[in-house]
């Protein structure tokens, strides 16, 4: 995992904790927030390990239950005989176990390694860019074709979109297609497939606008106002 990808993950965790006053955001304060975020990741890793252990115990229990209930052992419960099992009986639990261990490994090892090597520059740049341009970034998101209302979005979707827009519009060293793909990856990591489709759609709408803004530093002219389903208060902010 690259240092920038780690920085993006930490930024998603940090965003709700940022001070509203951008003048209060300093390198020292960010270091404190990063330490807090790493602690959250460590706690998450511990939970993943606990879940992994629970999956292992459940798999073992299912094996014992299968042996006990097998016709060959109905009269030999004092000394169970081995019985055949299919891979399908174990696949679900093994898959969940592998996923939990993978997440625990990432959460425990990668952030600490990255921080020890001093790879926090991109994190500070990304968070500072967002903090310096909050209102403009929300305005950019509001320019998506579907005209999603930022304040009505699911919080994690909103935070990922805000960080992606900070990159796409202001950090010209990062290709716009990379900004989009990384944001979709974050939504898979922190949300779900539905959120990933939503974020991909909104950022796809904004890709051309981001490219224009990088060249000119200005918004494009506003298109004529059109009636949109998103103006209906009964509509969900996340597409189905």
C-alpha cells in the first residue's frame, strides 16, 4: 500500500475531527489528530482479531457438530470417527476469517510503518487543502449533474467526496482519474458497493469541471437551472 493511500485513509478518519476554524489547523495539532486516528485503527485491528477468533471457533464448532450428527457417529459419540466434509461447508467461514485477518494486518502494521518513516507530508497537504477550501469544495460537489445536496449525504460518503474533490481540483500533481479510483477504493474500505457507485458517479460528473478548474482556476458558467428529483425531500441521497 502506498504512502498516499495510507494518508487518504487517515484523512477520512480525521476529517470529522478537524477544527472548523482553518487557522487552528497546525502541524502540531494534525500530529495529535493523526496519533488519535492511528489509535482508532489499532482498536479496530483488535476488534478484527477478536472477530477472526470467533469465526475460527465457529468453524471448529461446525466441524464437531457435523461429526456428531453424521450417521457413522450416531452410536459412537464417545469416540467420533472422521467424516467427509465439502469445501462449501467451510468456504464462507474461511473467507470471513481471511478478510478479518487481512484488515487487522493492514490496520496494525501499515499506518505505524508509514508514520515512522515520516510519510505525513501528503496527509497534511490533503487535509490542509480541504480545510482551506471547504466552501468551494462543497460548491463543486453541488455542481454534479444530479445536484446532490451535500448536507443530506451519508457522512462517510460526504467526507470521501470532499477529500477527492480537494485532490481533483487543487492537487494537480495527482491525475484526476487516480483521484476518482482512490475515492472509490476508500468507499469500498469504509462503506459499501452502493456508496462506491454513488461516489464514482458524482466524481465522474465532476471530472471535466476539475480539469477545467486546474487550467483556469475558475468555475465554468452555470448551466440553466433544471428541475431535479434531488430537490424532492423524500428522495434518498444515495442512488439505488
